[in-house]
C-alpha cells in the first residue's frame, strides 16, 4: 500500500496532525494513513490529566495554548462529537513560601494578557471567593483563567480520529511500526506488524517510543522517558454551580453553547500550585480528584517505555494527600480513589521537537511534549499540516521547536515542569 502521508502514533498528537492534514488534502490524490501500535490513546495521552491552560513563560506557547483552547471549546459544535470539554477555570498559585513563584505568577499573567489570553491576576481574598475552602496566605498571588479547564483524554483522541476519518484519512489500530525503510537520507516507507507501507511523507508522533524507533533508522533524538506518578482522592461532594465564562471580545469564540450541558460538574477549578509543587484537577465522571507533581525530579527514568511499572509508591501517595490537604483542608478526610503511573517524554529544555528530523529528508517528528501535549495539540496539528504542505507556518514558531537545536547535547531534562 502506498500513501502520501503516513503518521506513526495514535495519541492526541498523531490524531490532531491527522485531522489537520486530512482537512487540507484530497483523500484520493493524497491519501493519509494513521497507524497506532495498540489502541488509539493507549500511550501517554490516555493517562493524561488533559488540562487545557495558557499559563506559560513563553509567548510562543501562550499563543498556541490560547488557539488550542478555542479549538477544544468549539469542537463539539463543529464536529458533532463530545470531548468532555469542561470550563472549570484554572488557578495557578504562587505564595510566600516560594518567593520566585510569586514573581512567576505576576510575570506570566502580564505576558498572557499581552498575548490575548483571558487571565486575571488575583490576590488571596479573590482566590478564597473563587475556591471556597481554599487555604492561601496573605501575600499569595494567583493567575485565574476563567475559560480554561480540561477535556476527557480518551474521548478527545477518539473524536479527533473519527473526525480525521470523516475528512478522508485512514486510521488503523493494532499495527506496530518496527522499522523505517531507508534509501540513503530518504524514507520510502515503513515495515509493520502487518506488512510494508510506502509513503511520500512520514510523521513520527510515537511519544515514549519515538526515540527507540528513530534509533533503528540511525537517528538518536535527545528524548528521555520518565515515569510520573499520580494519586487520586475521592472528589469533594460539592459541585461548582456554574462554569466560569469569558467576557469581552472573546465571548463569541467561547460561546457557552459549545460546552455540553450534560458534562458532570467538578467540585472546584483546576489548581496549579507552584508554591507547593503539585497540580490537581477533578475527574467528576469518576468521582475522584487527581494529584500530580509539577517537576520531574522524583520521576524514574525508563530506558524501555514498555517496562512501565503500574505500582505507585506509598511515599508519593502520602505526599499527594498532604500537599492537597494543605491547600484544600477538606481533602484530608477524603478516602483514596486509586493511583496511576504514566509516561512523560522529555527534552533538555522541556519543549517539544517539532519539524524535520535531522538526517532524514522526508521525515517530520513531533515528540517530547514533556506533559504538555493536550494543551498544544490542535496548534501542533495545524502547524505540522502547514509544514507538510510546504506552506509558511502560522500555528507555531518552527525555530522554537526545531529538532536540530540540541545537536551535541544530552537528553537529560531534570527539573521543573515547563511553565
């Protein structure tokens, strides 16, 4: 079988690229094939918290997250498929215990406003009004994003794949790519568990498996796979009465009708607690609240992504309960509701590799999202489609993500979650 574009990896990134590319091409003249080794969303995407926020230190990322949030907010209306988009609001908190967190919140909120993201710099009193029962010190600062929130990760991947199929793409799960078929510096196709496929363009969006696959083609990308842990507590019984809405010029783009009225309500907004080093978000469909760390220092490095150990340490679970209850004391009495281990694929600067793969003429890579895939996926999909078409890229800055920027550097990416 021969196709124009072959995409390897059926997580949110591969699905978003498939959708954007399929919308821009003729399925007869330029067929597109998306391959996934297990099921769509089986890797990092299916285990993600899928938080959609715009709090970043770089204007490039703020703009991409802003545009992606708009895409999620309107997806159901445009495609007729629910993705569980919930406008819970996202509150990023800095506090006196870590003075640098105060400076980061203040700086990023100003930059977000400059980039057109809806955000309000709030003090302790305002945070207490936004999140009843929250414990914040006088002098704390927050960046409040009323239109941000989260999506359901599995439903989103499935909906993107279905929309790509509706636009003419072919998507197949259960087909593993085991080798790239090379002709000097060009890939003529791939060898899979279901035979060979030839292609004109190849996109590798295989998440934790990207480095292993590319090594087989003689290319070693600076990617490191780590194993983040998450702990769940039973969600508080209260529900937010209404979803926050945006005001002003962006109202038309965030029409409240875009949010499905049937989505279950969270107990409180998403919290990014920089002062205490964790994030949390409600998962009301499962009556639980997720807690994860905001740095990678505690995460185990995985030489083989298939060696993921599902067991979460008691130390992490105890830490998660303690930090969440410090901010929302009522969680101290909530029972445990499970644990989860996942994958992050990191780069040395915690920013992704997106663009032409060094040493291979017709291969694009989109990997190393360091836990930020859902926040940026629609923008990445649009930009990679522009790259494939040979068009100027308006969805992101290709220089910011250039895979060649790490020539001669190591893959280690210890430290903070890229904010």
